[in-house]
C-alpha cells in the first residue's frame, strides 16, 4: 500500500483531495484518470472502485432477496437496510481517513 509516487518522487499537491475522491463511489474515476503517475493515488482509486462495485453488487442482491421474500418478510429485512447503508458509509470514511494518514506519513 505504500507504493509512493512514481517518477519525480515528490507527491502532487492535490494528493489528499485525490485520495478522498478515490473512496467516493464513481468519483474514483477522476484520480484514476488525472493522477496516472502517482502510484499511491492509483492504488487508492482502484480500491475505491472495487469497494463501489462490491457495494453495488450487495445492494442489487439485497433488493432481489427482498423481492423474493415477499411483502411481510421483505419489510422485516428492510429494517436493516439503513444500518447496512450506515455501515458502508463508515467503511468509506475509515478508508478516507486511513488513506490521508498514510499520505501524510510519506
């Protein structure tokens, strides 16, 4: 995870912004395209995209399960949807904080 910047060795001035964008769902495409020479930002952007795709797959599967369970059981399962969403949000925030801490340590 500590790949550092490739090339000049000096990190870009907007590295922290790019790391934050890396974990904001589809906005992870911005650092992936803009910061091609910074291997650390690339690493965070790729992992942010993997996290976004995993979250999307989970939510599609969750909706299918709710549909298959029917109205009564689906409503019981739907009670947990906000908690799961909050869990994903916390996961994104933790990833952002760890990424920024790591970037500041370099």
